[in-house]
C-alpha cells in the first residue's frame, strides 16, 4: 500500500494551480516538509470513518508573498482587449478540462469463474461518476459497475445453479449490513502470486471497513453458495470499492490524483452507505468479457 510512502513534493493539475489558495502567486508548489505540510493523511484503518479534518490543503499565511503590481490601462480599447484575452483563456481552460484521454490498452489480466458483487448506495451517482471520470481522465477501460466484491472466482457451480442460489439470499440475508464511511483512499499495484493477491492489476479504491455483522453476513453468503464444502475463510474480509483499473506495467494511476478527486467530491469519503443490490457476474476472461447474469435488490 502506498500510504506508507512519504510524498516529498506535490505537483497539482494546472487548473488547480490557478485556483487553490495554498500556492504562491508564481504558481510554484510549496515544498512538503514536517513544518509546512501541503497534505496530511490521518486515515486510520482501525477506525470506521476517516478524520476528514486532518486532510488539509492550505497555505501558511506567514509566507512572504511577492507584491502584485496593478495592471495599468490607458484606454477602453486596451480594457476590452484584456477582457477578451481573459475570456478566451477561461474558455480554453474549460475545454481542456473536458478533454477525454485517448483509450489505453484494455486490461490484459485473464480473470475466471463466477463472482458476487455488492452494489452500494450512491449520492447523486457519485460512485458511478468516479468510475466514469477516471476513464475520461486516463483513458483506462471502464469498470462495468461500481462494486465491492463479496466472493470472487467460483468454479464449482453452473451459471443456472448460481442464479438459483442468488435468488435465495434474501431469505437468509434480508439486508446486507451498512458500510461505515471509508477509512482511506488507496492506489496500488497487485502482482499475482504475492500474499493475498490473485491477479496482476493496478487500481484505485475507496477502502472500506469490515465489522462483526459484515463477517457474519459473508459467512452466510459462503454457506449459501458453497454448502457443506464451506470450511471457513482465511482471515477477515477486506472490502473496498474500486473506481479505476489499469495494466500494472505502465499504469497512469496515481495516489495524488485519487486523493484530490475525493477531496473535490466529499460524499465519497463522507457518507455511510447501504448495500442496494447484489449481482452475479461471469468474470471469466478479460474485463471486457464480463457479463452480468442476475441481480437482487435489497431496497
């Protein structure tokens, strides 16, 4: 995980440099030091919710800032010219912000089996927008549906058998337990074969917290789909909601962008979420091959 990595310098997108108060007037980023941090993280994974007050972007008011010289205008014509130039620059900047990145190579990892997803409650489609915005910004292949994986890669059931079992879930789990506010933002790379990693992929996520109610619900779900063959799970669940995937070899995803995006869209870190649905997917093959087989709604 990359939260243990010290960020010694933050280079912000150009459109933020001209609008954020923690940059000096020459638009030179303030260095990251222990006495003058630009961004501080205190998202404790042991807590059910992040301390948003500790995520701060600010300018030290004690800094010496260069004096700004007034613009001297000698005629209305020059005034009109300046206004026109500023208007053009503003329109050009807005066009740049809306530019969609060219498509990158689709995700190459070959997945397998049948997979169960939890689809979380959204606030003005914030999770769906996060997925789409990441696709537009980086050109990465779009995740089909914003989700939190419950069970991945089942190979012991046919599609028809799995759909039939999905239809019985609400008899034993009328409502999946609510998720607390996310505990952090992560951008990382997984390599298949490393402990706990079942695929090679780069991703960006909202990290969620489990609790005894979630663990009990997940055990029940395994019992439904595995029956007497279920002998228990290895360790606690590590729920997360990814909003971008990329190939790991030359990934364009980065933690700074992910944190800035979440700061600009505060509902992502600031809301508890119910589980609105559970869906069954055939995840055999590459991501572009995935197909939704069935879905049940909790509310």
